[in-house]
């Protein structure tokens, strides 16, 4: 019953949305099941709403698929890196336990999820007013796809920047100096980027390319990798004839 009432405590959601440093610092220092549940629920809801808006331009089924996959990437990346992140923090000078590390990262993810969830109506409005895929010429569809994709990149980058700025403040309050916090945050972000980008590659598509069928996963999902593709694109752009 205590856990149940803790999960439904609206004040925790308000503190998270406002990014109250003092309140969230107590969450991280003394992790509780109720706080963890609030963070997980907020990640699923916020990322799910944004994922649905992200895939809505391609098809309603694509919207459902992306709503399921977008929170999954965040959770898999977090839990996939949590052990190495918890080991790196003390090595880099920040004395933090495994549970505190998990809570800090999930709190940051839930804050970025809240921001993205707030942007989802704007994305849905943009998609609603974009030229529909079925009625537009191929060139227009490609242009619309690129514009929508660029908007997603900018919004996701904004949400991630705000969440990581908050995370750096929380880590500093946990006892690390600004220099230690920068080192720890850089190491964590490097690991998250490495795993998250590859998971995004495997779980594609999200927006959905014109001309390709709506699928939960590509048939060649495990073929190649994110980094190889980026290098091929760079080679194609800067060294014509030697790229893909």
C-alpha cells in the first residue's frame, strides 16, 4: 500500500517536471520503489506519445510501432549501460552507488521524456498539415520526410541537452566537483551514444521511408551497423565514386 500511494503521488511528477534540484537530489541519494515507478511510467508515456507522433505521417500502424519502440530504446540503453556507468563513476572520482546511478540516469531520461511528450502535440500538428504520403509526388514525399526527420533531430537534441544539463547539476550535488561531473557525464554519454545509436539502427524504421513497406523491423535489421552507414554516407558525399 505504501508503494502504491508513492507511485500515485502527484507531487513527485510535479517535482520532476519542474526539475527541482533539491527534491530530485533526495530521490537520487535515497532511491525508492515509488520514485523508480514514476520515472519508468513517465518514460513510457512521454516517449510513447512522441513516438506515435513521429510515425503518424507514414501510417497509423507505423505510429503504433514507433510508440512501442521509442521507449524501448531508452530503457534498453539505460539498463544496458547501467553496470559500466556505475563502475565508471567511482573510477572518475564520483562516489555513487549502483542504485543512485540508476536513479540519476532514469531521472534524466524521464525529464527528457516529459519534454518530448510535451512536444508531441506540436509534432502531430506538423504531420497533420504536411503533404500526405499517398497523395504527394515522390519528390515531395522525400522532401517532406527529410523536413520531418530534421524537426525530430532538433527537438530530440533540445530535450537531451536540457536533461543532461539537469543531470550535471544533480551529479555535482552528489559530491562531485564540476570537473569530476564533466568527466563522468562525458563517459556516460559516450557509452549511451554508442549503444543507443546501434539499437536505433536495429529497431528502425521510426519515421518510415517513402516507398518502403510499414514494418516493425527491417528484414535486414542485423545487417551492417550505424557507424558503417555513417562512414559510407560521408564517403559518398565527400568522395563521390568511393561511397555506397
